[in-house]
């Protein structure tokens, strides 16, 4: 499997301004003939004009998980938890190359607008979590829309609304059940606190369980004040305080658009302690092999699973998700599913992604899942597959070093740095 090697993370550097000839030499021609194949004529006949198969260009836009550096002790230990590993990025790049694309890996940083503008890309596969405030996940799709580029996944409005848990809950009120909640921006917001204990507190607009630790459930107001103070200091973001739903935790994978389909339901079962009190915390996710087991399908009554599926599809549609999403629920003592959050940028790690784990248990391969997401985006936007064009374009010269660095054995994958 092709990987972006450890110790060589994708990082942005200055890009030189290239003229048309230099761009062709660097592999940025308008209609690349990289790995062109001659079309075989039918037996006994000759084509009047030979044609070559063109591999279309795909930008894999991501944020690479960096190794913690000395001097980062003031930052939370989960600062880069949302970002993807070089192994995940390499696996995705290899798969897209096999699907007929010339793949360029781009870090989602301040250099991205220029690189997307000059790259002549047919499609952007977006897995970038972004950096900054509550709209950070919306930045890449917003940029793609401004530049007129096709891209995978949900649009900027959906990504911004779902990252802000308070906003997502308000959008679903009256249709999909959700636990009672309050938003704490300062400790003064706790003066008239009226939710019944126990409650759970977490950053309002973080993902990948950032800030959700084993001690995030509070039994009384003093404990809640202490936890909110720490979360406000560590993350500098509002805190969502939510009524704790005592019951099973189930996450649902959904793919599709016009007729979205449930990939599977994954019941997260703790290996110790009372299941109803379990919290799928950051520590549990990091040590999932020992602290939890995944029941796929869930060890729950069939009618309950059907209600969870219906709630997940309703949330997917109401939040206007596209192509793929993972939606989390807790099942209450009343047997009803309560919406916790939606993630339209679910982790796609071949080894640890929740939606990948449930898909495999339901008979999907990792390759089939990723290809399905790709096909949904292609079909939704009318992106053409590898096409035939007349032969006769200028021959592609040997690429110069410039800003393109091939880190793999596959000539169709490059990493810009």
C-alpha cells in the first residue's frame, strides 16, 4: 500500500509562478496524457485517427496529523486528533490512482487557493478538517465553490452547521429527538442552570471526540463548573452541556444522495462497567481494542434498530448532508434514539474509521466504501470518467523538481509541499 512516509508530512511552501510550457513540464498540462494508453482497434481494422485515454486530475485535500513537537505542552493533547495520518492519505491516493485519476495531495492551508487555481483539477476529494473556528470545516468546500471546482461531500452550510452541535440540534428540533442542552460561553451562564443531573459537557464545535474525556460526566453543579472552566481554558470555545442519556451508544453510517442508504449500525459496547453509563470518550477511542467491542448489527431489538435507522436518515436529509455522513445516537430508557451529533466528514482510516469498521462488518470492503463515496460525488456533479481525446498533444517532457515531489512508486500520485 502506498503511503506518505513518516517524517515527511505534507506541508505548504511557496509555489513559483509557471508559464504554460513550465506547467506542462511539471505535469500541470490542461489535458494530461500521463500514463496514456492507445485504444486498440477492432481486429482487422485501422482507426482513421488514433485516440489516447486521458487520466483526469484529482486533488486530495487534507490536513496531515503532525507529530507533537517540543514546546507544545500548552496545547491540548488532542489538538490534532481530527487530522488524518499519512497512512490513511497514502491509501486514499493509491485507490484514486487505481480508479483512473492523476492524484495530487494538497494540505489545506493558506497556499491552497493558489494551488487549486493552478492545478486544473477535475475533482477535489475533501477530507480536510480545517484550522480555526467553528466554520473551519466549511473553508475547503467554500473555496471550491468560489473557484467553480467539483468536490466530494457536503457543502459549506452543512459542514458549518453540523460542527456547531448547538446549531445542529436546533435544526433537528421537533423532528429528531435530542437531549436537552445549554451552551456555556462563560461561567456566568451556569448561574441559572436548570438541566437535571447528571449531564455531560464537551466543546460545542470540536470533532473526533476532542475534549470528551472519561471525566466529562458531571453529577452536580460544582463538578460542572470545574469542568467548564477547564474546557473553556483549554479550547477557547463555547461548551455544550447536555442531559446525559443513560443507554446504548449507536453510530450510523449513511451514503448516498437522492436515496441515501444506511451502511450499517454500530453498537459501541464497553468491555467493563455499566453499559448505560458508558461514555465513548477520546481515551476509549484511542484504546478501542481493549475498552470496547463493536456489535454490528447492534445487540438491540429489531424495532429499536429500525427507529435508529429512520432517525439517522431523517437527520441526514434535514441537515442536507451529501455523499456520506456518520450520525451518533444514544438510546434512552424509553427506547427512543436521541441525536447526539452528525459528522459529514467521517474518518476514513482503513484501520480505525468507525464507518469503515461498520461497513466491513456488513460486507463492504474499504475500497468499495471509498469508491461508493467517490461515485456518489461524481454522479451528483456530472463529473466525467476517464475520456478519449485525439492524439497529437505535445509530448510530456521529463518533470523538473519545482514544487511537485513524487513520494511514491506510482507516477500518478504527487504530494505538493
